[in-house]
C-alpha cells in the first residue's frame, strides 16, 4: 500500500456492537483513506472474513465468546496485515502486546488514539516479515513471557528475554546488552521497559539501569552498592532501590 494515498482496507472484529460502531464512526469521520470492508463479532467469523476480504489492517478485540484475539491470529495464515488491538484493560494481555511491539487502544476508545494508530500504519506500511515476527513473539508469550520485540532505528530485533543481561537509559532511548556481548540501541525509554520487564527476572536498580538478576555475579556493599554482572560490567545501585534489589535477589 502506498503511503497516504491508497485506501486502507480494514476489518473490525469485536463482539460488542457499540464498540464496532464507535470504531467505524471515528474512521469515517477522521480517517478518510480507511475503508471498513467487513465486521465480525466472533473469532470464527473473523477468520472467515479475513480470508475473504484480504484486509490491510484489522481492529481486534481480545476477549470474545468463542475465543480470544490471540486464538484468531493463531488460526490465521498468512498474517499479511497490520493488527491494532482494541480491548478493555487486561494486565497479562496488554503486557504480551507490549512485548511484541504491536499497537493497542484501550476501551472506551479515544478518537485521537485511534487516529494516531492509523497514522502510524500509514507511515510504516506493511512489512509482512516484520508483522509475522511480531505476531510470532505475541503468540510465544501467550502463556508466559519468553521473547520481546525491540524497535530500533533500522527496524525491529526479536530477542529472547533470557539473553538480556541489562538495560541502560540513553536519554530517550535504551541500550540493551546481551550475553553475546552485543549492544542494541532501542528507540524507547527505559521507563517503558521497566513497566514491561519488572515482575519477571528484571529489577530496576538505578534511574538509568535495569538488570536481569540471572546475570548478577556479585554485589559489593556500599552507600547503595555496586553489582558486578556476569559479563564483567559494573552497575551502581541507588540507595532508594537497594532494598528492593536485595529482596528480589533473596526471593
């Protein structure tokens, strides 16, 4: 699809009629190059109309009577369209979506969020390989978090969580250090990854550092202290985060 010119063929899949109507009205009023070619209210119908209509993008609810949006993606081949999740708050599902770097909008739908999501699609276009890998990351994390999609200046990197040693803030970006000694500059802030990764094997030990506790080699006492990572790197621990770090290590 050509940026900002060709019509974007869209499908709305949501079991709530009111939600479908809201999305449809926003698209009609504010996104003139988006054409809604079909709607579905369950997973089974959604799979059929995707096959029939060949959309450029689907607006997909997560929870439906006959399954989830994740189930629909698992049963759809090929996935050569963009996906924007439209969903009520679900902590686990949202975390899985964030890990895959897919777009989502929370209900009740905010018009500007929907417009922004559509504009992002216009800017990025449809890179089928990238979309497929993002969906693959999402589905691998469906029952537990194993993999994360990292946006970079060149595109996306798809990384196993177990390979991440630490993350370091770099202004509005984040450096990811891997156990292969590779460093990846990612175009999101450390705060965003703190929200995603904390609660797993990662802990924020400093304003500028998030570490994978599985790669902590030793801790040296001090005002806040210093962590020596398995790759030999040293990470300072802030005084206010010291207790939280030690609790995580001892748990």
